[in-house]
């Protein structure tokens, strides 16, 4: 059986936004296995919507989304969502201890998980938090834990939705290092939404710019930031560099 | 009780109406409508029961109970967010509750197989199941809206809809049973239950009346649990679409 080289394929995908105004329109793009694509763009551009198409939280109205060559609609849904892990912008902790929360994914399949401590240390958290009530933690701690929780499910594709927006620079660095390590060790593919262009440049192999639901530029990250090909990308980068609010 | 004696009690209605007018509560029309409706409905059901009792037919009894279940399902489900998909599920849940509890009582000869016993006791079971269904559905929809992120998290980790909503269902079941459990805890202390009161007024031995009342309370407790658990199992799939996405009504 041939090795699938594309982790995610979007083929002429259109989907309306939840608020009924606009949507992703006719998007075609591919993410290769083991690559990190950073998704940037102004608020409301459709970045989170694009992530939701990959784990079938949203169904494309038109077009096809393939995960490892198979249409998302043909996957066994729980299996798809385990393999396509998502970390939300706002971390959610269920009632119970940190340990209970970290075991959630494997527990859903009747499995247990051990050796959690190294994962915690990797994101700068002490193993002593394991027995603490998860809902008592700070926003930053919850955000790092929610990343670890998803990684303990051993996803092959990782969808990250502004996961470092609530973190200080040190914690942000730890999260980036952990994701890069997991990516290197497990050949994990990452689709990373960020508003932080420095971060997009640091972690991305490729960068996509979404504006108004359209993919206006997709290029290797260094090329994107040094020689953007489209006027929209140049304008976007210029507005952000000037400290303006991209919109 | 004579009609003349009964007519004296209309003074209570008149008193409430006068109070409403004096205090400008604006309830006069509602009070009149409610009093007329209660009178007409009870008179009608009184004559219907007299007729059914005179036939002493299991078919009439069955039809009467089936009508009770249908009206209860309609009332419990009509406020539900996804009403159209819910009615039959509520009907099945209340119908199952009535069937299981009544079968148990009849098979063990706890109750005689007579319409005089089956219909009133069924009325209490179905009425309670209706209230519990209503409480359960309201609570469930509220919880799903409030805890949407929790459900999405579990789905995102590879949970099935059933796994993702299990805790929410449990909490809704518990909440719907609280009034029944609280009523049991305070029964006899805060109020004398209606059935027992009725029997005592009708001249029954209080101890015998207590036995019947306990029978009803225990049956209602089991009926409540059966209703909300069955309803939970039937209703939760309607909250998700075929792609195991939480429906947009809750987004």
C-alpha cells in the first residue's frame, strides 16, 4: 500500500460561517504529512472554521476534505477525531482533578495512560498539579494542560487554535518546543492558527493567509514573510508590522 | 356532598377575584377561566369515569389510559426546543413507565384489576411522569446549551455522542427527580397527600389510606426514574446530526 503523502486535502471547499455572514469559499490546498502549516489572517477570516472541517466539527457545504486520502465523511467519526486532535482557543476543564482531565481521551476508549509527568514538565508544569482540581488552575495552566491532554491521545494531525494566546513568552516557547518535538518524534502534521506572526514564522514550514474566507496566499514560511506574492499578503504584513489592526 | 354545599365554595373564587381587583393584579379573567375550565373538565371526567366504571371493560380502561399518556406527552414535549422530534419519544417514555409500573402492581395483585383502581392510579403515575419529562427536557436543553464546550471537548477527543453527553444526561435525570424525592421526604410533615386525604374524607381507615399512599409514592419514585432515564436514552441522539456534530440549535 502506497504511503499517503498528504495529511489534509481541501478540494474546492465551501462552508458558511456559523453567524450566517460569509464563509469559506472554493478553498483548495494541501498539507503534507509531517509539515506545520501556520494559518494567519484577520479575525473572522475563517481560520477556526477551516480547522473544524478537518475533524468534522463542520461539514463542507461543497467540495471535499480528505484526511490521509480519505474523505472525512467516510471516516468512522470517533476514530477520525482521535487521530485529528484539536486544542481549542479557550481551554475547557471538566470537574475533577488534573489527572482525571488528562486521562479523558484514552478513558473514552477504555484505555489508561501512565507516565504523564514528563509531558507536564515539558510544558513547565510540576507533577504536583496532578491531584489538584483542574478548574482551580490559571488560564495559562489550563491552556498547557489542554495541549497535553490532546497529545496523550496520540493524534497524527494536530489542530491548534491560538493555543498560546493566554501564555507568557516562556510558556509559549515551551509549548512551541513540545509541539516541534512531538512533530519530529511522531511525524505529526500540524495546522496552527495564530495571530502572532513571529510565532507563525518560527514554527511554520508553510504559511497560509486567509482573508474573508479565501486563501489568498500559501507559501513556504520564509518565502511568505520575505517575498509575499500577492498584494493582499503584502498589505496584511504591512498593516501588522505597523501595529495596525488587520481587518 | 350536595350541589348546594359545593356552590358555597364559589365564595373562595369570588374572594380571589375581589382581591385581584382591589390589588390591581389583573388576574380576574384568568381566575374566571381557570375556575370554569376546572369545573367543566372535572365534571366531564367524572361522567366519563362513571361510564367506564359501569362498562368495567379492560378496553375502555386501556383507551382511557392511552389518552392520558398522549395528553401528558403533548404537554411535556410542547415546550421542548426540538418539539417535533420529541413528542413520540416522550409518549414512549411515559407509556413505558405506565406499562411497567402498572403491570407490576397488577401482576402482584397489589391493585385489583378494576377501572376504579387502574385509572386513578394511572392518572397519578402518568401525571407525575409528565411533570418529570417536562423538568428533564428543560434541564437537558439548558445544560446542553451551557455545557456545549464540555460536549465538544469530549467529541474532539474521540468520544461518541453518548459518551460526550453522559454526564449532562445524568445531571438532568438527577435534577428532574429532585421534586419527587423532596416530596417523599416531607410527606406527612408539610402536607397530607391528596389521595390519602381523599380517602380519609370519604371515611376510610387512616392506616389503610396511608398504605395506599405509600404504594403511590413508591410507584411514583420508580416511575420518575424510569421516565427520565428512558427519555434521556431516546432524546440524546436528536441533539446530534449524522456526522456526530452537536446540532446548531445549541450553538
